[in-house]
C-alpha cells in the first residue's frame, strides 16, 4: 500500500531492510546524507581505556558558575540592558551562587558598563567572585582589565579555540603559532594583574576542547599553570568545554578523566567544564564529567545559550537534590526564578522543562493521577505516624521525584483533568478543593461523565468545572427535578422502627405520604413506594467535609430506581437531611432519564410515521 503524499517534502525510507535485521525491526535505510559525517573517534584521539568514572557517585555539589550574563546574554536576540542584567545578577546572588560570570567587557559598551556598575556599586557580597571573559588579544585584554578596576576580587577568563578545524579554518595558525599566541596573551594578563592590588585569578578555556588533541590541551594548560604561578590558595581554572557536542556523554567523561589524571600540579588547578547541548545531552555530559573529576560546572539557568543552549544548572542542581545531595543553591521558589529568567531573557521556559516548567509536576493521565493521589495520602499518613512534619518527612510518591513543595509549588496544580484523565485524579481534585471522599463506584460513574464532557469540549476541566459538573449531575437533582419534597419529618416511633412523613410534589400534583422502616432512609423509600416510585438503596455512605460541629455533611446513595441504577448526592449541615436529598437526587435523575428515553421513542415514531 502506498502512503499518500501528505508531506511531499519528506522522503519515506524505502531501501531494502538490512539482511541482519531481526524480524521485529522493519526499519528501512533512509535518504539522509549521514555518510558526510565522521564519528568522533575518527576526529580526535580518546586515549583513556581504564576509566574509573562509571563506578563513582556524586556526593557533593561542584562549584556552580552561572554564565547567563555572558554566554547566555550573547545568545539573546535582544541582549539584556543594565537593568535586566542587574536583576539577573541579584537573582543569582540570592540563590547562593558564589562565582558568577558577569560579562564580556571588550565585546560591547553595555557589557563594559555593567561590569563598571558592579565595581562602583555595593552589589557584590564579600564572598562572591565575578568572572569576566576575554579573547587572546592584547587590546581586548586591556579593555577587560579596565572594566574590572576596583573590583575586590575577580577571575579573568581567557579563551581561544584550539581544535584543528578552528585552527585551520578560522585562525589560520598551526599548533606552535597558536601556543605562542596564548602564552603571549597569558603573559600580558599576568603583568597587568601584578600592577593591581586587587585579588585577580586566571581561567583558561581551550574552546572546542572535546575536538582538540589531548596532548595539545595538556601542553597549553600545563604551560599556563606554570606561567601564572598557580598554587592551592590561588589556583588556575582550566575550563574544558564541549563547545559543540559531537559524541555521547561517556566520551566527554573519558576526555575529562584523562585530563584530570594528566594535568600537572593538579592541586593547583580547578578543573571546570562547560557543556553545550547540541546533541541534547548537556546535562548528562556535565554529570558524567563531575564523576570523571570535574570540580566546577559552567551553565545557565534553564539552559539558555547558543546554539541549542548551555547546560542547564537548574536541572543539574535539582538532580542532586533528588538524590539526597545538597545542591548548595536555593530553589525554594522555582516560579519566581523562572519568571525572573523569562523577564531578563525575554524567552519562555518550556512548560515541560524539568523541575521548573509550568506543567512539570502536572499529571493528566488517569493511571498517573491515581498513583499520585494515593502516594500523597500515604505520605501524609506516614508523616503523621512518625510525628514529623509532612514537608520534612522522607519522600516516596509515585511519579514525583521530588516534593513540589520543596520548590514552592502547591499541590493544587499536580492533578489536572482532560479526556485522558481517570477517576483517581478527578476524585483527588474534588477531595482537595471541596472535601468530598467519593465512594469507589461513584468515582467510576463520575469519571465517565467527565470524560464525555471533556471529549465533547476538547478542553481541560478546571477544579471549578469539575465541581459544577458534579453539582449539576448529582447534587442539584435533589432540590430541582420532577419530584420535590415540600415538607417532611422523620421520627423513631419504637426501637428499630422509624416513620417518615412527607409532602411530595410532581408534575401531576402534590400528595401526602407516609412510610415506615428500620431507619429513616428505609422509611423514606417506603413513602416513595406509596407514591408509586420503587427505590432500593444499594450503597450508602456519608462524611463531614471539614472538622467542627458546623461542618457540612455529604451523603452518597446508589439507588435502583425501576430498571436503572443511579447515584445521588446530598449536602447539608444535617446528616439526615443530606441523606434524604441524596436518595431524592437519584430518584429525580431516574425520572429525567426515563423522560428522555420516552421522548426519544416518540421522536423515532414520528420520524418513521413521516
């Protein structure tokens, strides 16, 4: 069978199924020009063979260094002005970051002015170090040092691309020429720093480290460690970026572990990484790099940056939090952080972004909702039993790796309802917002009603929508319908014998009826039978919706009325009143259903007669 050309620009793979493919895999060769690209092992040597990083665990946070104000800012269609830069800087300081890259002073007047603003204001706490970025050119280095004048402490970050393609295509220099260019720039930095009284440290990034020959990286970095006279109290940061992701994260980890083992004077060096996200594995690269020996990670909040982004520090830090490791930065109001970043970057955070997205803790699926609802209830019981506050108790709730409350999120948005939702989630929302504890069979019944409504509308149902649908379906018929109670009374006339007297009004008129039974509801159904409506109560339950003597009670009654079985619900401060109206609601629902059936029969007859 041929596929209609709905997408004429796509080329459905049509080659022969590979002869060694298993019977269950019928994928065919595509027309994609994959042969144009070489695997990473043909582009750069990865000499590590006795790797140890796979057996390690991350047990403490690395030094996080946000680069939102430099690398992230360079990636914006509308770079931040000073006001937005300051708001971002203040956010990063408040969150607890202690080393912050604040700009590229030689690249623009805005960046230069912002660094001067920090130097001339009281914006930098005593334990925070700022980082400034410069290429390996003397005039730009001098401009950078002019920007940081007066800063009590700073790191000057020197970078040059070192990979073969960049050397050949962009720089037009061989290894020896490039090494001398770097040493000349680094020496100039050292001389400028010697003339200052401020605390100035140095950082070097061999850009595109992951495609640079390992021996060349070591040669350049080791030379700078010596030239800058590094020591444990004044270490050099060697930042090894995956400027363009070109391989699986394990390859980057191997490269980092190789550098970790072979960098000279290792105690004088801070080994840093700066993963990008070209393959979508920036977070994995950073985590494996830390296993491999990295001590410092550069990235952006929510992963902004050229081209597909820098590694996301929010995800990295909260991944540690989810493993019981202190992330050493604060995310206790994730929505304020997200809103601030969106304001400063003028870029939206995806609603499904890990941890911080608007919908990331939200479940629409019925099975997920049921598990989460049960998990939250179990967590509350466990916390109460242990005497520990719920927000401090050990967390183990299905589908939620961390407690949303840790991030300042409420539980209201965890479960939301659409046509994919199930009875557990719907019941959870009614319980959370209105104190209802639906019997199991009523949950299933109302779930079908909700699914019909959401299928018809194609939209999500809010908690308010659910309540209105529940009210009109189960509660309102007790007060509004073909049968109404004008007045009624119930009394116990003898032990175990009750009498129910009432005036019932129907479309045909009003009448006074009396019934007897072993309880008030049994007596009421006897009165209904006297009025011509047979009712059997199959299931009944009741509960208060809140604590306290004035709390409304809710009663649920599953009744067989004639040939149909329907639920009714009543709500009143009196349990007896609630139960009477629950039964009456079921009676009226049956009457309305029967009227609809009768009308449909009349319509069919009329159509056939026509």
